[in-house]
């Protein structure tokens, strides 16, 4: 496992880049998930706009204004924080992280360089002033600008990210109330950043996008269809981060021999000890083990487990490929999203059978939170498809 990009580059390419210790592997792949989703979502929204599903909007903007003190001050603050903290860490990463010291210790401390902070503040403030100066007019002009639907992707994804992260944290605390109690008793940034439940993110992120889409006058049904493939590929890319970092989203103990039909794959695709996992759980890695010891980490699971994140990445890519290949053949708005709901729920329901999760009793049935939500997701997908097909048949019959 590679808890951050430094160990990945060092092990795979022999490159020693201490600053990369600041880049957590899981966070890196979450960022890649958003970029990947944005790429495919943009293509779909452009395609649907050409079909008439979305329409451009207009807005008024003022051009030619001079730089304001508020704008210069805001940019200077950003520049100061960047120089004070991140440039300081970049220049001193080689010594700060020696001996297994964790980057988080420095990232969330008051250590930094005031000089670099002032340099960053001056540079970014001056740059903002110069950019405004280049476009400044003797008299500012108000003009109308046509905004294409795909230009809203950045704001849509920001809304989805904020709502999704808050929802994922909320559902995680619901699933693990002991962690919520611990957080109340001893609040910490690590407790906020660690532990997220994907379905909480999907539900709250989806509600946030729905509300924001109404504000932008974007058809939510068409938007849901456009996002369906993107959601699936983003999920798969994000799960790569879980697998690479070893963040605890693994399966139950698996000491069985690898099946013959999987003999062409590496052993770790069947069961794995997750050495150097980012959570630093398990026993200490011994000299007799076949893995290196990364300073600050150096633990592994005593009993190998199913690498469920790897399985989910594989299934997500397959489902994305199916959704992407059939999207142009489906002409009933909402149907592609219904198919996505069924696939998504089906995949998560069965992976829960070999995942480590807290169970509870629901009408006499022992299940996990994710199993219950995945069943509801599948039922919602089937209900949506049934409703759309019945409505289409009625519309067809009325025209005869």
C-alpha cells in the first residue's frame, strides 16, 4: 500500500520527492474521480444541449472595473497562506518528514515561513491588480453574456462535493455512533476527514445538485441521465484510492486458497494483508515479511482479507462501460438514471456480503446500512423504470 504519493513514486519509479508526502493517495484519487466525472459529464451535457434537452441562459456582467481593495486583499490572503504553509513545506519537506514524521503534523500546525507568506501575498495581490488593470476601461460597461449549460459543471460539482462530503460524514456517524460520541468528547480534524459513507454522499450530494439545478433552470431528469455514467466511473476511480491507500474499506478475513479460475491473477487480488495501510492498523511488519516498512506506517493485517475496493473498481468500470454504450440508444428521459440505480444497488448489495461493516436488525433481518440503502436504490430504479415505461405506453396509446 502507498499511504501517500511519495512512497508510490519512490517504490515504483525510484524517485525521492519529499513534498509528495503531503499528497495523500486517497485524496489524490478522490480528486481524480472528480476530474474524470467532470470530463464525461461535460461531454454528455454538450450532447444533450445539442439535442435541445438544455438551453443556454444569459447573465449580465460588468467589464472594465478597476481592482478593488477587497479583491486585492482577498487574493493577498490566499497568497500568504500558500507561501506561509505550502511553499514552506515544499522547500523543507526533505528535513521535516525525516524519521517517519507525518505530514499532517506540520500541515495543521502553526509552523511556516512568514517571509514566504509575505512574498506570496505580494505576488498574488499584485497579479490581481495587474489583471484588472489590463482590462480596465475609462467607464465600466454592463453587457449580457450567453452561458452554455456545460459552463455550470464547475459549480455543480462544487455543490455536489460539499453536499456529498457532509452527507457521507453524517451517514458514517449514524452507522458508527461510537465514533460520533468520541468526536463530541474529543473533536479533531482527523475525525472529520476520516470515515465517509458513500451512500450518504450520493444521497445528500444528489439533493444538493437537485436544488442547485432548479436555481439554474436545468432539467433535473436530463441532468440525472447525464450524470449517471459519470457517477459510476467516479466511484470506480475513488475506490482505487481506497485500495492503494488501504483506508479500511476492505473485506472480511479470507484464508481460503485462490480459486483456479483466478490463477492467472496476482495473489493479492484474492486476499491481501494491506501492508503500510494509511490507518496504521494491524500488527507490525516483520523482517520476514515480503514488504518494505514505510516510516510512520509499517503495519499490516495479521489475517488477509478480500480486497473489496479492487472488486468495486472493476465492477464500476464495467457498469460505466455499459451505461456509456447505451446512453444514445435510450430516448426516454430518466431511464438511464433508473438503470444506473439498479446497477449501483446490485453491485453494492453483493459486495457487502464480503465487506467489514456494522450490522443491525431490520424487521428481523440482520443487514448493514449499505445493504438496506442498496435495496432501496434497486427498488427505486425498478419503480422509476416501470413508471417511465407505463407513462410512455399511455402516451403512445393516446396518439393512436
